[in-house]
C-alpha cells in the first residue's frame, strides 16, 4: 500500500506542483484568493469558484481519459453536452418528472457514446473521424430539439443540480468529485484499468491474450457519452436553460487538453483520471486566475497556449531523450519518474 | 576464385549488434557481375539484417562493404541507391496512392516551364516499362494493379535509379506460377545486362530455377556459400536448418516417447486460404513438433488451433467433448495458450510492466470484475521471474526494456500463469541468446513431464528432435508427413521436407 | 471506372442532384446571381479549405485556421486604423506573419514528433489569443481602398456577379490544383499521405515538405483572413470560430480521405458548394431552420466515411485475391 501511495505521489507530482505554482502566483496578484466564507450553509470563495466552473471540463476529462487510453479520441463530447442539455430541458418542460428527465438524458448520452463506440470498434473507423460525425451533426440535433431558442425551465430540482449545494459544496463540484472518484475506483479496483491500458498499448497482443478488446472500446466511448450527459445537465441547470448554440462549445478541446496536461499520452496506454482532473483544474485556475488578478482576459488564450506548448515539449520523446542526455547524473531519477507514467 | 574486381559487391566481416542479441556475426557476402545470388535462411537468420546493412537502412557495427572495388559506407537507402544498390521488398515499398508514373519518377519528375510535365513523365514511364514487357496505363493508381505488376514497377524504379545491384527481398511470396515466370524472365534479362542480383526467398524450387550461387545464413552466422549446381537440395535444407546440435540439450531427452492417451483430437481442421484441413492428435504430456520451411503454414496452423483465425472446417475435441475455438478468448477458456512468433507485434504489451504482462491472460480470463489483487500479481510475477529466471531489475520495469529472451520468458510466464492444458509455442527460441535458449528447452521438457500437451513450432530441428515425440512436416500450407518414434531425427525431417518439396513443381 | 475518382464523382453527383432538387422547388435558384453569391459568400471558407486539403492529403490536420483568419482580420483592422500604411502593404505583412506561423507549427510537428492535432490546437489558442490582445472589439475598416476592391466584379449574363473575392477563390483553387498535380511539392504531399516511412525510403524530404505544407495552410488562412475582412469590412477577434470544422467537412465531403494520400483539390470546391447550397436552400425556403445544415453535413460526412471505408475494403480484398 505504501509503495502504491508513493507511485501515485510520483505520478501526480508534476500536475500538483503546476497547480500549486499557478494558485500561488494568482494569490500574489489577488490577495484574497484563498479566502473561504460560509454563507447559508454553503462555502464561497475563489477556490470554490474554480472547482465549480471547472465542473463540465472535469467531467468530460474523466471519459476522455479512458477513451484516449484506448488510443482513441472523442471529439463529440461538446456536441453531446448540447444534445443532453436540450433533452433535459425539453423533458422537464414537457412535464416529465425529475427522475424520468435525468434517466432519459443520461440514456441519450449513453446512446451517443454507443454510436461512437460502434463506429470505432465494429466498423473500425479512425476515432478522430468517427467522432467528427457526431461533433458536426450533434449541435444541429441539439438545435433541432430546442428549435434554436434557449429552452428555459424553472424546475427547482433540475436547477438544484446546477446551483444547489450539498455539505457546503456546490452540487456540480460534488457531482464531479463523486463521479470522478467512482470511475477511478471502479477502474483501478477492478482489472478494467489494466485491460484498457493493455488494449491501448497493443490491441492485437491484448486480443491474443483473451482481452475483449471490442467490448472495452465500446465501453470507453459509452463512458465518455455518460460524462458528456452529466456535464450537459450541469451546464443547462446552471443557466436554467438549454443553449444549443453555446453549451459545451469547444469543451472537447479543453477536455483533451486537460488529459494531455494530466500526462496521459495521446498514443494510448498508461492513464490517470486523477491527473486529468488536476489538468482540468489547472486549466480552470488559469482562466479564473487571469480574471481575478486583473490581468487583461485577452491574454488568457496566449498563456494557455504557452503552457500547453511547454508541457507538450517536455513530454515529447525528442525532448525527453535530450533531457536524459543533458542530465546523465540524474538519469536514474528521471527514469523512475518515467516508469510510473 | 575469381579476381576481386569481378565482384560488383563484396561485404566482409559484417557485424550488427542489437541490444541483447548479435544479429550478424562476421558475415561475408559477395556478388558477381551478372549473377543471381540466392540468400537463404530461416526467419531471424539475419537475411534482412544483412540486406539492411548493405542498403544503408542499418548502420553496421563492423566489417567492410565494397562496391566495384571501392569502400562504401551508405548511411541511408538513398545513398545506397546513388551507389548503385537498389532494393525491392516483398511488401512493395512504393506508394500505392500515387500513379505508376509518379512512383517511377517521384523526386525526379521531368519539368517544363517550372511545372511537372505530366505528359513527358507518362511517356517516359511507358518507355521504361516497355523494357519489361509491361504495357499498362501509367496514369492509374499503383493500387489498381496486382502485386506482380507493382513488383515489376518497383524493379523498374530500382534498376533505373541504381543500376548495379538489385536486391529482391521475397519478391515471389504472393505471386502465382505465371507471375513468377514473368518475374524470372525479367531477372534473367537484367542478369544479361550485367546486374548483380541478390534473391531472397523461401521457395527452394525457385532457388534452383534461377540462382547461380547460394549463401545460407543461420542465427546471424554465415553457414556457407555454394555454387547452386553443386549443392543437392537435401544438403541445402540441412545447411538451412542446421545439424550441429547444442550437445547439452540433445543429451537429455527425458520426457519424450512416453505420451499418454490422446487427449486433444482435431479432425479435418482448416481454413481456406490459410491452412488445408488436417488431422492432429495430441496426448497428455506429449510434445508434438511442427517443422517446415518458412511460409509452409506453420504459423497458420498455430493461429487456427488458438482461434486467432477461425477454422471454417473440421472439429476439435478434448476427451470426446467438442471444444469452442472460435476466438482466442474462447480458446483460453478451454485452457489453451499461445506464444506467438512475432513477440513485438503479437506478444508483449510494451509499455506495461513485466508484472502486468505476466498477469494479463489470467486476468482477461477471470474477467474485469474479478481483479487479481496487487499482492497476488506481485507473487505471481516474482514466482515466474524466479522460476524462469527472467532477468529484470524489478517486476515493474516496462517489458519493452527487456532483452528478447527475457520477453519470451515473460510471455511464457503469462500463459503458465493461466495453468493451461494445451500450449502452442511458435518459434519459442528464435532470436534469443544461447543461455535462455537452453532454459526454454528445459522448460518445455518439464511442462511435458507435468502432463501438459504442447505444440512446438521451430525451425531448429535438433531442438524439435530433442523434445518431440512426433513431428508434423508442413509444406505449401498442408500437413504432408508425420514422423513418429525412431523416425524423429533431423535427417528424417530434412528428408521429409526435401522429398515433399521435390514432389510438386512450383 | 478508376475507383480513385469514385468519391469525387459521388460528390459532383450529389451536388448536381441537390441543385436539381433545389431548382425543381425554387426555379429562381437557377440564376447566375445565386451562383455568384455562392462564390462570394463562401470565398473565405473555400480559400482556407484549399490549405486544409493539402494538410489532410499529407495525413495531418490544421485546427488553427479559423483563429488565424480572425487574427488576420483584426491585424488588418488595427493596422489600417492606427497606422497610415497602405492596405496592400498590410496584406503582405499579414501574409508573412501567418505563413511564418504555419511554418513554425510544421517545424514543431516534424522536429518534436508531436501530433498535428495538438500542435495546431495550441496554434489555434495562440492565434485567437493574439487576436484578443490586438483588440477585443469589432473594428470597422473604412479605408477607401477597401471600397475600391469591393466594387471590382465581373458581371455575368443574367445579373450575377463574380466579385473580386469570389474570383480570387476560384484562382486559389486553380493554383491549388496546379500545385497538387503539376509540382514536385504536390507529389510529395500525396507521398507523405501514402505513408511517411515509404515516402522517406523513396527520397521525399519529409521535414521540408511538412514545414511547407503547414506554411502553405498558414498562408492560405491569412489570405482567407484578408478576404474575410474585405467581405465584412471589419476585424473581429471572435469571428470565424469553428471555420476549421467547416473546412474539414468540405474536404471530406469533397472526397478526400481523412487519413491522407487520396483526394482532389477540386473536390473540396464541390464540397464547399454543397455546404453553400444547403444554406442557400434553407434561406430560400424560409421555414426550414439553420440547424438542418449541420445535421445534413453530418450525415454527408458519415456517408462519405462509409463509402471510403467500403472502397478501402474492396481494394484490399481485390489485392488479396490478386
């Protein structure tokens, strides 16, 4: 157990360190950054804000991590968010109960994931192309459901998911924390994690070892669809309406980014959901931090781009071999770091 | 011996070392002007490594290469091309999405007014191919043509670009008789033009039909170079498959001979286009060896037995009960195991640790919901690392960092962990060092003693003889002979392959 | 028929059938005016899509073009607003910047061996961010030279107009076809898409070609930005979001294989026209909503992916039995 903890610590160190550095930098520019207040049984503060605003990307990143671990990618999650938000709003305004609405919405997300999974696993279409179809058509479908307008609702139950609180934390935070923990536990406490990693590294060898590669692939995209459904519900509940045009717009890119920042390779294999969630928080901290520190928000994207490039360069195989070459004495240390990745 | 200048290409003392294995050990090879020189050997013998050293795809670690008597050191295939050495591979290394003419002239397209002159290019392409009696639409995509035509286009390009040495790496593997004849006409014509041609193949009939001399490699070593006319087929096979036995191993055949009752029974088992239907019985505690030259259907036999390719005829039974071998997953449920020939592609999961690689098949069989606990995995890995003497600094090391022999042992461990009753080993000792080699042979014998049924495919005949109670001989994707009891000798196997090889014409 | 022309033929057939259906329902759509507008309205997209075609033919992808178009527009607007330089000089400057930007991305992709998807994603953020830094407002361009350029057109019989930008798009397509089929660079692009390893064996300069492909895409995105600023007479950093997606869709619907190596620049033009036609039809109809565009394009994408998958399978099978 001790060694496992140590492995986790080593694996998550770069992301934790990056997050801490970013938070500290923001706190220098914005002194009240770490302040937390309790009002009406709910915590308020910038940190809570980051957790809350980052909820959709964090949720998407959970499914995206698993998909990327299988050597795939899911471009459709933003569009699926929009579809699910629209379905939720349409159901609730049509008079279905909250439970039924959630059921239908989540079912929709699962169906979208199944579609992607079938294209990838059965028709053997490259993931980036397979999910492009739903990425393009999905937003149109969402608009079809809302008929182009922002479909508002005032069902208190649904709204609670977006702006309510539980144990002092905003509901979206609770949802992504619980869901992330649940998926991470399921994946790591069962053999799923290892089988998915094996599939991502070498599909044929895994198949020859008896791994049900097809089922696993489909499951990964279905999970991604489920995550998109949850994110879509939260996004809709947050604004008390479904905005088919803007809900989840370009969030697939942020989710992919969160996974990449979390150190999971786009080439598949080793993955860490915790690291991807930290990646999502890093992205949100940059966004919120730039806003709070009074830095012109225009610089947001440039800083984001610079950070990605930095992280990617560090991760690139060429750069890594250069590092090893330059730092022979520490080569042993950096190697152990690599192995745990 | 002719004077050195008559050699258009000569390589002496070529060494090539890969991490964990010496792929070429002081190999000499020479090529005369206007000769067809067959380069033979089993997979992993070092043929392609030698070719890659000659064509600059690999940097050699020692030795000299002379082209027309001058020292050369090609750093890339392009440089080798400019030195006059052209290569055509089995999997045609042209771009099937470009037109025939573009493939012939890529990078040197004729220009007019700064633009590619497509008409001129097509005209030249047609003229070039006319020399090879090929009259095709050069503006069509290469993919539109058969492999044979693609092969000729590749030869035309290689000869046009280089013009001294042409290396043909398994050019006939997927051609029919008629196409082979066409290819040979072209080879003879090029030979008359004074080119030196290196011909790599595993069809012995073709070797005798076209080659002037033969060089045989085995385990990265030169076995010998002979004039084709002076080398009987039987001797050639013996050269390729080897007769010098690792004495240590041969001394101790303990297990063989005492096969139990038949436990696994296959009848009319086969798949169209892969392997003709065959019958096979395997007893408990028996090793059945499979011998045959490369391409004879050895791996296909293994794949169909394991469900990697689904059989379309025949039945499989265990003690009278029908077996489901429709997929590897189903086969594993029937307690089958399979160590594939191509470790890197089909065997190891490179980025995962030795521990995870060992646990993979067992875990897959148990299903995802019943994970093997970390403690169990550690015990499993440690047990096999010790039992099979897998050399790794620790069990968490990514398996891709291990040497070939240790990777092979880890894959073996993966299957042993599932406690199989029927284990298929496809070339278990290929490309691994001598020490690991002997250990794996000992392991096969001890598994057999414990009552496991094994199928072992190997091109090392001494090895097969040492542990097999019976040997099946394959040719042309069919089982052609079965040797039992005292007939299981290297000579017997060589004879069976040669006899059947002599029977049919290509 | 040569199967390589099948996707292109399918694209053209779909366009002709769709146009025929449109005319049957709204005879007014058969006019040079509609065609002229189709060209003008889609000029910026078409020019950018030519660059995207080359990138995809080589087996890559370029997500940055929408952001680069917006950046170019803002850059021009800011330059013309706050300096006295002539628009033509500003054009040259903008093109130099965007070409260098594309070349840089190509160099990173090649030398750091990073996936084009992520590199150009970072490029997208960077370009959009630079546009924001220049200005977050929509800046109108009132330079008289713009009005001059906008007044240039060629009058077609029937009242339609080929505007400067519409004509420019056709020219770019012509140049693109020339590059693809009549230059060594063009052959090298196809070669790269056919397989990097084989292309290298056959002597294709991989690094140089990769850099040039992304530089060309950057150049065309810049040109597209100029056209877009002419079209809207403004520069706005939030403009042309998602244009890369439309361009990718046009390329795929145009019959180019997303995995690279197979396709035609001309097909992309038809792909653009199909997308434009769907929009025109929806405008003519008045009751149909714009989201049908996306759904239809998604369906077309799916159909083409299936068609190409089938073609690849058929080719494989034929070769195996050859």
